[in-house]
């Protein structure tokens, strides 16, 4: 399938899923990264009059907001900004700190940011009768690199069959600014955090493994460990077999 056909099929798929769900349009959390930028542009094509990009900074890098607004302006995507700093700080004041491991606590705080964004999107989507569109790609989904009931809490995932390389290629084809495509991917959970730093390997390594099965032994072991540990994220909560 060539790139033009892929874009057309993704746009039609989004439109079909939204209408089949009885919704009027789409809502996308715009983080300033390439994945959410691509999803927002595809949604704008599917629903030119019924799309909303939501910026949800939470003690975030100001460049993330700049990049999200750059995409929104270039592609005429209406936006709303919901600043989550205060509600996040308030929750941390009342939530008990029960782990003695600083790394565990830092991750829990990072996941809290993502879950705040999830319920913000659904609050707005419910009012507009829009569908929440996720921006996870195949590479992230495979190793569980998303927050359960956070950025994993969405209605549809258009990029779910595309590895990161394909996402970048499609973004380039659609004219998403180069500085967004080329910047190091990050979930923005804390300052200096990057996807590849968390992985312990590169997206190129991961994409190659997913598409060809090839990887050096250390990378293969790390990927397979992440896949196994995150299996619960990719399925509904289990029920007893009786």
C-alpha cells in the first residue's frame, strides 16, 4: 500500500468508527509530539468541522505547547487548553506516599499526569459527543509503553498497526513540521525523560524486531521481557473462568 492510499484508508477508518459509534467528531490530546500531531491531522481530514485538539500541560516543557499549537495553526485544528498543574499538585498533597523507592514514586506521579489527561479528554468528549482518539503506535503498544487507563484509555487507535518509522514517514508526507518529527520522543512524565531512555534501546531496534524478528541478544531479551510484563495492558481485565 502506498502512502496516499494509507492516508485515505486511515481517514476513512476513523470516520467509519466514529459514525458507527454514534458520535459526531473526534477529540485528540495534542502533546507536541509526532504521534499526536499525526493523529490530529488525520482526524481533521476525517471531520474538518468536528475535531478538537486539547492541550493539557502539567508542569510541562513549554516547547511541547509551542509545537502542539504550531500543528494546530498549520492544519486549522481548533484547540482548547486545560492547565492541569493545580489539580495535579492538589492530588499529590492528599495522596499518600507509600513507596520507599524514589523511582517507583516518580513513575506513579508521572502516570497520574497521564490519567488526569484521560479524564479531561472524556469530560470534553462527553459534552461534544465526540470520540476520544488515541495516538499510540504499534511500537509503543507492543512493549506496553503507555499508561493503563491513561493514554491507553481511548476509543480508537488509528496508528496501532504502524511502527514508529512509519509514523515519522507519514508525518513527513503530510507536512508536519520537521522539528516535531525529529525531536527525541518523550511522554513528558518528568524533565529529561525520553522514550528510548526508558526502553534501554532505540525505536529503530524495536521497529526492526517487530517487523523482521531480528535484534541482538540483549535487545531481544529486553523487548521480550517488556512484552511479557505488559500483557495485561493489552486486554480487558480477566474474569474467572467459572
